[in-house]
C-alpha cells in the first residue's frame, strides 16, 4: 500500500528501514520534541518492529520524496475501532526537509486515509507546548487544542506542559 501526495509518498515501514529510524530518532535535533527513550537501540527496535507488525491497532509508515528517498516517519497508534479514534504521530528525520511543508502534507494524507479508508471519526496528538511549529502545522489541517496537560512530562529534569489537539472528520482541511 502506498499513499501518494503531490510532493511525497507514504509507505509502510519495513525492517530494512529500522537502522535509518534509529539514526533519525537518536539525532538530538530530531528527538527534541519526541516521546522516545533515548538512545534508541537497533536490536530493541527490531524486536519492537517484529512485535508491533502484528498489531492491528497501529499503522507505521515511512515518508518518502517522489524520488523514493526516505525523509521521515508518520503513523497512527492506539486505533480504537469502537470509538473510531487514533493517536497521530510524525517525525521528519531528514532535516533538509524541515520547513518545506512535507510534515503538513504527510499529516493531511494520513488524516484523509484515516477518515476515508479506516472510517475513523477523530484523530488526536500530544505536542509539547513549546513546539510551536508542530502546533501551527496541526492547525493548518484543522486540529484544535482540546486542553493543556500541565507539567505532564519531565524533559531534561524539568516539568513541561503537553498540548492535546484533536481533529474531527468534519473539521479536516485537506492540504
């Protein structure tokens, strides 16, 4: 399965992508706002992949350029069929593509697919409050702030706020 956009394509992650994933996630600039235990190890990531590849409550994808160069990761986790909801995640690992709109396009492609093919009603995401670029990106496709989880996480020894954002199918703005 491939989900094609104007400038990117999204395809399922494979075991051969895991070394690249580990490299990206371990980059301090990339994992600055992510929710990973660092450092990520390849052996544990392979174990994770083999375990979750059978999990029907998640979809993990690689974002590629139109030339099939991998540039990031995107997906849905915690898919709840009863309530038709899922948590969205994204990480652009190739920093040369930061600020070029690929994150917005990937988020839009996933939302369109989730609401259409999967029949979901709502997507949600958690974002560190100081990650203004991610918050702005999510708002572009219709996500709205649902609340602030005050001092929810500890990052570098400090408590940080987490913004919970949600997108209802009827609010989605296809970008």
